[in-house]
């Protein structure tokens, strides 16, 4: 940190010290036993796959370029879809949903491609086995948990068993058990019928590049790995044996037999598949682990390790802060409520009801110049005074706390010009509005405003959160006036976000509460005047949603200037919005009453105007000239905790009230601001993954009527690469023409999107340019949607032509294949499967059948597509059409969401850096918590105003609860 100490008339230029971020560890896996099992299964998968298939994979790589290319495209799209969730646990559990969703449809697509077959891996058996075991495990564990909970309720199980298990826990454990069975059985197999595998390998082109000695050493390692694997399989997963080897209960579980009369057990084959005992072993281990942990209290009494204890202590010491507001979330109820409140406030209350009029009506003193509710003079007799200014707090918890923590420090040591300056804690804190985002409510004020300040500086121990201050100021015991109170005080004005509910929350939490953390709040109204030492004044104006003060405010301040403010006094005017910058940017004129107050009443006594609303730091000073100067300095500092705003779009501002101004400082710098905007291209989706809900649906509507594309022969049969490209984009153009003439849904969606895109362009742009920008924006989205549609159709068509999809003409291909090989891989000499079908009234095989069909989305899509292409859309029932478009949407959503974010992020980048529009939209999307600052003022013994701006380049997110006490 640094500062530039100067007297009144000159503000600061600072060197900022970086505070490096130490990232906290990610959320632990929610279920400890599942986590260990997942690690074991993952290691087993790596071991078996590497030992069995690595050599064959390398050998077959050269001959499968086409399919490997398709693999690369699939994995690329799926990676970019899941990239925001890698290494994270996002709440609500959308990240968990996305992981399972990606695993489902990715595996369903990959197992149809031929490269796994070229490696000797038939995924059909693994998938069908997984689904069968998964359903069985879910049913079995659900019954177990129901019985266990019943025993817990009637008291047969110790009360230490704890709360009910989460459904997600059961599903994850069932998935782990099923994967483990599939992996081990796939590579050990039914050893009763499996032939001995040979370890001899044919040399490949890749191995021919190595020297003979190196090749032999690599092959020897593969051979030894295979031999070790065979020993593991032979000893750990040997065949089960006959029914005579098992007691009564195991006999029924494995064979479905209650007795062995007449030598029936003896006639059973000596060796059958070990999958039943393997599954029963895993289920038994899970049940034993669960019972021991829940019923005996072992998990509660067993001492944790010192390392785990330190992790738990560190987690408990971390404050529970909210993340930055997701402004582009398509699922956030708070944002929809914000839009609704804004529409109501603007259309219903603006011009009809104004809380400021009610405040004026409730004033008890007739003489406006002496109203105790509005004028505060407790600081006027001090010899010197330190006070702070910040604005736009109440967004991310870490960013707000980083500023509040610095404000609360007893002193700050800063370096300036090779000297060290000590800044004591200020006596007064001024906050310039927008106290909580995105809308004012009990939740946002308590969690986004009060919590960071209370963690930074605690209120008095006797203070209660639910207390309502009826008669302010409620001074601590033994004090009769505010002048006797020597602790830090706070005064606040509302911003536009605080007015979205008509100022109700602001009045309840600011005007009728006495403490913001350890800062005392004597304020009673939403605007005020502060008389400071040495002839200094602060006017806190409430602009509401009008961007101007009302008549009653104007009357109060004009009378105050006439009766109280001396001819040589100096006034600081604090507003929420910096009208000088926004009016210049929007080419508008607002705040006429404020202008009249400054020009015709203060008449040059306004030394400084300071505001927030723009979440950056900028300072302008007047250029000396013969013209009258109404305001000497202009300061914007809205870096109190909200997302960052750009500075480079305001770099050309130079005039106010006919006076010329020059830029003295900006934070971040104009160059850094322009560079930060590049994040819209690279990080838009990572920061705004909840935008998927909107973007995916929009793209699907645009391409909805284009599915299916049945005539793609001319693309696939072209001889040259350039011919493929030309035919491809020609088909895209034909699809666009077809959409305009025949597709009502996609045409209507495109038209609505075009209207929305034109309206979305800021009003400062001319109508002609708005139309041009909107058309280009929608054209980029529409082209991307049509290209993705055609790529997806080409992939399906290629798989159909190579007999990888739609080979049977119905949706149950995987189930029928599984039934055809079930008896070979899983012998059932006792007829257990028919008994299960009979006991479940046919529900068990039906569940397996339809679960496999629901899993095999590509097959469902390909079969439905073939029916439509051969027989026409009219031949498909309404339910069949819904099934087809639902299967298309599941994949198209994954392909489109990264692209729509890329296109929209690129649009924002071009607009903010080239056209200097969308400054709010382009930076709210980045949700930048860094670049935070506040300004500290000092009225010294001589009456000069010294100004220091302190900034934090990098906001930490590993804070601990080391509280300062007021």
C-alpha cells in the first residue's frame, strides 16, 4: 500500500501493494467411505486397463484416425462443458448433477464408437452389467435403510445413529459398488469359462521406432504385469463353487434354493460366475461399515488424526461468506426478484410515492436548519478528524470483508516517498450507497452487509441483532450526547439498489438499528448533513431512482447553507451516482436540483464531490482558467466490495459545469482495464455457468426445426477436404433458408432473439447502429447453432452408415444383446432370474430394460431419426417425436452451452473495448472480487484536508475469524 499526502485541493496518487491470494482447499467428498472406495476403484481401473490394453491401443492407433478425430471432438465439447466444475463443489449441487450427467451421456456416446473394440474392450457387457447391478444395489440398500430407520425409531438401534442417510449417499455408493464389480469382472471374468489369455503381442509401427533392447524391456514389463494380474484374479476372484459349500442362507442368496433335497445341489455345476459373491461382498462391507459407524458410535468416539483435526479447525475458523452475485444466472430467484422490484419501483412508485417525502413529513422540528434528525455536529469542536469513504459494498463476502477489515484496524502503516506514515482508525465512516446486492432484503442485508462488518469489528457484547432502535441515537450507558461518544461512527446514503423495494429495507436496517458491526449509527433519515472541524461540511444526498434530490431535501440543504455554512467554509458533497461521468457517458443531463444547489447556493464552496455506483477509482481535478469553478475535485470510489467496473471507457471525460477537468488517477489503470475485459472471451462460462440454462435452451430453439437432416450424402461423399468444407457450409446456408420459409418455431425464436438483442444494445447508440449490432450478434448465435446442429447430424449419420447405431430398428438393442449373452457370462443353473421376475411381478426385468434404453440415448436418437427420414415426420407419434427431440436436446445442450458463452463473451469484449458500450454488462459477467479500495481523509490542525486512498489488488479468500472488538 502507499499514499500521496497532500493538502486540500490536491488528491492522492497511490502505489498499491499486492495482497496475494492463498486458495483454500476444495470441498471434501461428501461421504468418506465412498471416497476411499472411489480411489480404490480408480486405481484398479488404471492398473487393469494399462496392463491389458495399452499395447493394443498403441498398435491400433494408426488405423483409426477418423474415429479418433470423432473422439477428440466429443471429449473436447464435454471437457469445455464440464470445465467450470472441475476441482469444485458448487452449491446448489449443479456441479454434482453435471458430473453424473456428463458421465452418462459421454459413456453412452463413446461405447458406440469402434476404437474400444479395436483395443479389445467390449463396453456393452460393462454397461449392461453396471446398470443391472446398479438397480439391484439401489433396491437392496433402500430396503436396508428403511429397516435400519425403523429399528432406530422403535429404539432397537442406538440413538447415536444420527440423521437419516441422504439419497445422494445411497446413489453414489451404489454407483461405486457397480463400477467396482464391472471393473473386476471385466478383467478377471468368469474364469470357469474364460480361456487362457495369451500375453504374446504383435509388434506395431510405434514399437518399431524403439531400439530392440528398449522394446524388450517394455514388453517384459507388460508380461510381468499380466502375470501379476492373473495371480490376483485367480486368488481373489476365483469361481464360487457349488451349493454344497454354503450354509442355508448363502445357498438361498446365490442359488435361490431353500434346500438341497434329492441331490439337486450336487447336480449344480462345480463352478459358476463369481459376480454374485463379489456383489454380495461389497454390499456386506457397506452394511457393516454403516452399522458400525451409526449404531455403535465409533465414528463419534474414534479420535481423528492431528492432520484432520487441523483441517476441521481451519474450516471452522473460516467465515461463512457468500460468493459474488451471479448476474447472468438463469436460475437465481434473487435476480428475478430484482427485476420485478425494479419494474414495480420504476413503473408504479417513481413520481407517485417517495419515501423522502414521508421522512420530511415525519420531522418534528419546524426550523429545518436545526433539525436533529438531519444535522449532526458532534465532530465540529474537535481539533482534527479522520474519516473514511467507501461505497458499493455488500456483494462478495471476501471482497467486502477485505475492505471492512482494513477500516477496522487500529492503525495502518503505509509507505510513501521512502517514508512511513501511520494512519489511525477513523472516527467516522461514510458509505455511499448500494449496501447489498442484487436487491434489498433481510437476507442480503444481513449476509452481504452486516456479516462482513461484524467479522471485521464486533458490536458491543450487549447488542442484540433483533433489537429495533426506536429513539435514536441510543448511546451506550452513561452518555448523554453524541459528543461524548468517542468510538467510530457510520453514516450511509442509499443507492439505486437500496431503492428497489421503495427504501423499506434501508429504513429498517439503517435508520432503525444502531450498530453496523462496531460502528455506531446515529442516523435517522436517508440523507443528512455533518458539521466537521475547521469549517468543513459533508452533505449526504439521497438521489433515489430519480438521480436527483427532491424538493424537501433541496429546501433543507439550501436553508442550511444560508444559515449555517460560512462564506469561507468548505463542503464535500456525497452522492451515490457520479452524475458528472454518467451524464457525459450517456449524453444526458440529470441532477438539476443538485446542480442548482452547487452553482447558485454553494457558489464555489464545494471543494469535493465524491460518489460510488461505478465500481472503480477515478479522480479528476479542475484545470485552472478564467472561468468560475463550482467544484474543485471529483472523486469516484465504488470499490467497497462489488464487482469491478472498467475505467478506460471514461478516459475521455474532461468537462463539468463549463469547467475543464483532467484525470489525475484511475484504478485499475486504463491499460489494465482494457486487458481485464479479455476475460469475457476466456472466462465467461467459467464465471457464469448458470447461464447454461438460458443459452442452451435458446440454441435448441434456434435449431429445433432443423432436426433431422436426412440428406447428407453430398457432404460425406466428396473427395477433397475443400469440397467437404464447401458442401458443409452450403448445407448450413440451405438450412437457414429452410428455417426462414418453413420453420415457424425457429423463425419465431430468431425474431424474438433479434428484438431482444437490439433492445439490449445501450441507448447511447443510434438506432441504425443498434440494429446493425443486434443483427450481427444474432447472426453469430444463429450460425453457431446451425453449425452445431449439422455437426451433430453428421456424427449420427456416420455411425448409422458404419452399422454402429440403429442396427435393430428399435430402442432396446442393448437389453436384447445383454439377454443373449447373459447365460454365457452369468450361468443360472438354479433358475434364480425367473424367480426374481416372478417375485417382482415382472417389474425387475422391465426396470432393467427401460433403464438400458434410457441410458442408450444415441441409439434412441438414431432409431427415431431413421424412422423419420424413411417414413416422414407424420408417421411418428407425438410421444415418439417428444422422445426424439428430448434425446437430441440432451446432447445438443452439452455442445451448445460452451459455444453460446464463447459467442456472447466475445460480443461483450468487442463492445467494451472497441465500441465502449456495455460497461456494466461486460464487467459484471467477470465477477471480479479484486481491485478494492477506500479513501481516508484527515482534517489536520491547520484545517487542511489530507487524502489517502488505500487499495487491495488481490482479495484473499482464506480469512480466519480473528475479530476486532469495538
